């Protein structure tokens, strides 16, 4: 449990802050409600982001100690305050033309209006996040260097026939499909957001390969990780790799921020609850790396990437259709659970 000690300490502090905030706004009843909602949001964030932790661990296990510590210190600040507080404020600021301070006052004093502006940008954010996550999944699926194939010959065939170019082509086709789902007034915004998601993914890979010196001794480890061509350079640890994981986290987190408004419109409680979840996701990432869980349960990484693929399709479809949060969460958990079961069977078979 040593990997989660900091998370438990942060949870205690954030729950205390949430209780204090609720008490100041509603007495003892407000305190109890704030504690309950903060805890629920934290649990929801962990359940929705478990596959994120697995993918983070699959990349992080190849990094040196410097980049690991940077990801777990600076990265957590970016994840908690940047992606779950500042980024939504920026979205509303761009939508309204107001400054960040004015938007913050809106979030505190008029949360319904703040929620309306934030959810109004859902289509563009979903197109961006869906495109980025779809590329993450497809490049894993099309990697012909994987030695293990969860889906057997089907996955092996996809690895041989697919490529990074095909992944980009299919993602662009999915973006055009999204554009056809929305009204004429939103089509341009959705198209731009989706294309930007593709550009960011490619740019992160380019930046990583540009800034990182070639290290031949790492090539074998990277190949065994089963990652795609772009992530092959990201996996070794660099500014580009750090940026890759932060964008990946953003793609997961913002959908959770919007979903949290279905539970409460209190932006402070939302930030505290999601911050608790983000801390546990980071601790879970460290736990998976240090315990070698991905090496022991060989199909867990596969299940996480398939969960990401389903999440990407859900996000792209959500530009028009409302998909319940419980379905999104359970679909990812289902893939993780089945991949764990497959891993146990594989291990027993090998031991036999």
C-alpha cells in the first residue's frame, strides 16, 4: 500500500477542503453532501481512467528515473489543476470572450450558466479527444512487432496489413463521419477539432523523435512493449513522451469533467473530486510499473487499448448522441476484466 500513501493523504486533505466548502455554503447538510459528492466523483474518475493508468504504465516502465519523477510531480499538477480546472475555464473563456477571472467568478456564482457554456463545447472536445484516442488504439492494433495477440490470427493479420498511415486515414474518415452527424453550424468546428487531434498526435511523435537521442540499447525493450511507430520513440522518455501522456490524460479527463456536471454544478467540488481520482490514477500507474503487473498479466495492456478504442468511438458518437456515463465506464471495465481473465488463463497454460 506504500504506493498509495500520498494519494490517501491528498484524499484526506481534499475531502477536508470539500467538507469546509460545503459547510460554508450549507451548514452540516452541505458538509455531508459535499463529502459524499467529492468521494463519488473521485471513485468515478478512477473507474473511468483505469485503462489510462495501464497505458501510462506501459509507456512509463521504459523511462529513466528523471522522467518518471517529472511525470509524477509536475505531471500531476498539470493533470489536476491544468486539465481539470484551467482547461475547462479556457474553453468557456473562448466561448464567451471573457477573461479567466470573469469565467472563474461565473463558475462560482452562476454555475448553471458556466455548465451551459462548457457542455456547449462538448462536440468539439469530443472530436479532438476521440481522434487522438483512436490513433492511440489503431497504432497499437497495427503494430506488427507484437509477439502476443489477444485476438489470435485476426489481430496478427491486422498488425501485418495495418500501418501508421492507415491509422491516420481511418481516423480522418471517422472525423468526417462525425461532421455528418452534427448540424451545419457546428460542422466546421467539429472538423477543425478532429483534425487538430490528429495533428497533435503526429506532432508529439515528431517532437519526441526530434529531441531524443538515438539509444540502440533501448530498441529491444521498446519493441517488446507492443507500441506503435510513433509511441516507440515516446516510450523511451523525453519532453515529447511527457507531452504525449499529458495529452492522453487530457483526452480522458475532459469527458469526465463534463460528465461530473450531471452530478453537481459546484466547480470547486468537481475539481476536488476529480483531483482525488487523478492522484489515485497516478499512484496506480506507479504500482503497475513497480510490481511488473503488465509483464505478469500479458493481455492487460491489450485490454486497456481496446477500452481506449471503445472510448474513442463513444466520444466521436457523442457529438450527436447522448451516451450514459455508466455505459462508458462499464465498457472499459469489461475489457480490462476480460483481459485479466485471459492473462490468468495464459499464465496457467504456460505453467502447465
